[in-house]
């Protein structure tokens, strides 16, 4: 067996501990003598010998016992540069214990019946605590002074909004850090009881009405919003004020950071546009999702995309029997595979490279793995690109869905959930029209197979591949300009995790044939999003970063709809999920038109739009 290597002798640590022990011995002796001297008002001659003699006799043993007590309470192993409440408690408890031991010990050394005055023990304890506290916390005190002097030279002036526990933790770390480039100028809080008071030496100057004024007076460069427990509506209100300061904004992600004790500068993030949506995160019934995913084999197509990958993450949390991921693009799905392997090592994960357009491949996959549930997220979604390559949109979206749905039905899949879009409603582009045809396929298949076929329709998701927010960020990072197609264009927005959670719950509600419509909240102007993102990044709209209007792109609408006129709205147990009434269609004519469309795509027809309009009468395009 190999011998364990001895740790190298730390001379610096040995020197520090030796100095502390010598200091503590002097402190114990000093506290012992000063305690009785103070008791007799510094008149040494007035101290009776039968009081002083026991103290001197017990002194060596008292020193040894006290040093042992200090050792037990980690007074020689703590990092005093970062001492806090725990270390202070250890000092107090160890000194009180020493005073108690002192009181017991002196009973055995008293010379007469009369014991040492009781006040002596309290004086001894107080003096010992003072001496030990001074030695342990003096280093931190002088270190703090040094950092304050250094911070005055730092370049980033900071305002903190919030004067609670999270703010205290952030301020404490910034003030005490050797590496901080920030100096905190002031604190804002709406609680009037905190106005004029100090946190870590920083003054609470007032409520939110003082944000703009104080940002100017103190020359603030950056604002930190340290309010993890505040509602989204409250955060939105504060951020709306902060936008007028032209300061960069950062915040804590959420309440769980405070609960888990994870509040630190490293947890700060830039304020995102979704913080300005002004609503609380959407909640779902996790039990209903768990009830139908747990122990099931689940297949996700397009698992490398933004929606597909989030579906995989959330499904993995609900303990499926097996998760099968399909994607045609290996790089993105590889990243998802590695992430899930790391987070869920017990997960039975299968990742396959396949095209939903390949009939034999999809038939084999469904027959071999026999999934219970299929989430069909694979699709071409980029509107302008699909306008330039319409046959590819139809081949992938329409016939990819047809082949995947048919393979699922033939292999006995219990439930098939297709991801649709609000662009399928009264479409003005190929992508939206193709998705509407997919919905028609799903509803038709539901009538002829035991599989429960449903579609889930929702709008734009913040941060998804191809969405406007990542583009805006890149443009801002490059110094602008930020491009907006039209000053009046509006869209519905939802975060990716929110949308996927609702997709999962809609799947749990499915009975077959439904088109589930997610409540996307209030529509948002794209121009407002662009302006907010510029301001949140610390720039001035029109001065630092300009906005340019480029005109509507081919197939693009000013606004999107979630329901067609013919569809009614039926509620579910979740107020954020609704059901659109199925629209009747002539199935024989529909399948005949699909065959004709397939033939036109195979010969790469120059214009398939008129035929698509026959299939989807609500489709209108610019001729």
C-alpha cells in the first residue's frame, strides 16, 4: 500500500496560531487580574488576599482549560478575515464557558469560607470576551478600511434597489471583496422605516421615486435589483422607472436564491426583456403531468431545437421509462444529450439522427421503441426563409408530420402531441399555412386511429432559435442599429419553459382531436421590446443605439391571432389552456389535395401557393 503523503508544514499558519495562543494567554491573565481590580475600583491595596490568592493559584489551570475550550470552539482554525455571526457566537460561548469553569475552579482554591465576589466572574467574562473579540475581528476591521479606500478608486458606481436580506448579502460581498470593481453609492427601498438608515455603511436614501434623481446625483453606472421575493408586476414597475436612468440593470434570478443561501454577486444576471412582461411565471399542475409521463416511453422529434430540447429537459424531470430524441441536426442534439446525461444519469436516453421525411426510418423507430407518447416538435419555422423555399416547408412540415403521425398510429402510440403556431390562424405565409395543414392532418387521423392526436398552438417564445430577442442582443453588442420591420408590429410572447410546461399539461388533458390554444397574455409591440432591451443594456435609444425600420418581410403580418373565426373557445382546468373547436372538412377531398400537393413538391413546382390556398381557404398571400 502506498503511504499517504504528509501535508507540507505551513510555517505562516503555525506562526499565526502561535501568536494567537500567546495573545490569549495574556488576555486570560489580564482578565483575571483586571476583574478583581475593577471590582475594588482600581485600589489594589484594598483587595483582600483571600480573594486574590485563589485567583493566582488557579491561574495556570485556568489558562490551560480556557485554551482547550477555545480550541474546541474553533477559535484557532476559523478564517477571521471573513468572520461573521457564527464566529462571534463561538467567541461568546467559549468565554462564558471559561467564566463558568473559572467559578467552579476557584471554589477549590478559596482560603476561607468566604468566596470570591460574584461580580468578579461577570467582569472576568466581559473582559475576556472584549480581548478575544478585539484580536479576532481587528484584522477584518482594518481589512474593511483598506477595501473601502480601494473601492473609492473603482470605476463602477452602483445603486442597489431593495434593503432586505438579499441586498445585505450582495452589499456585504461587494464591500469586502478584493476583486470587486464596484462601489455602492446608495440604496433604494419603499419601506419608509428604513429611510436614513445604513446597511454595511451604505445609506438607504428613499423609495422608488428617488431612483432617477439619485442615479444622477451619485453618478450611478449600474443598478442592481435585489428583490427576489417581489412580484413580477412590482419588478416591472421598478424597471420602467430604471429605464429612464440609462444605467445598466442587473438582478437576482429569483426567490429560491435567497432560500438556498445562494445570494452572491456571481448570481447576478442582466435584466432580461421577460422581466418587463409584467406578469408572474405561469404555473402548471405538475402532478397531472407526472401522472401520464412517469414510467412511459416518450419520443420527441426535433429534440435539438429550442422547444424540443426544453421538452426533453422537462420530460426527463418526470421520470419516464425511456426518452427517445430524434433530430436531423447532430450538433444541437448532441449538446442536449450531454446535458441530460450529466443531469439525469439514471435516465434511459436514446438519441437518434433521423429525418421525419423518411418514411422507412420513422416506421422503424416507432415499431422498435414503441413509444407511449410522441411530441412532434420537428419543423421548419423561420417565416422569411420558408417564403423563399416553400416546397421544403411543405415537405418537412406537412409530409414530415403525416409520416411521423402515421408511423406512430401504426405502432400503437397512445398519444401524439403536435407543436403548432398562432401563425396557422388566417395564415399569410407558407410556414403558417403548412402548420394549419398539419393541424388538419392531426384532426383527421384522430378519427381513424386509436392514437389520441392533438395539437398545441401558441405564439412566439422569448429566446428561441430565430426569435427576435437574440437578434436584438447581437445588434446591440455590435453597436447597432437595431432593426424592426414595422413600428406597429405586435406579437404574443411567452418564455420557453412556460410554453413547454403548458404543452406538457395540454398533453395530459388530451382526449383526442383537440387543438389546444395557450393563453399568451397581452400582445407586445416589437418596437417597445427593442427600446426596452436597449435601455436595459445601459444605452440611450436613438443616441447610443439607433432603431431602423426595414419594412414587413414576405409573409409577415402586423399581428397574430390564436383562434380562427369558426373556432369556439372551451376552457380547461388550467385557465392558461383553452380548446379550439374542430372545424369539419371533406376528408376525401382533403387527402386528394394532399396527394396533388405532394406531387407538386416532388417536381419542385415553381408556385404551389394557389394549391395550398385551396386546402387552406383562410390562407392569403401577396401575389
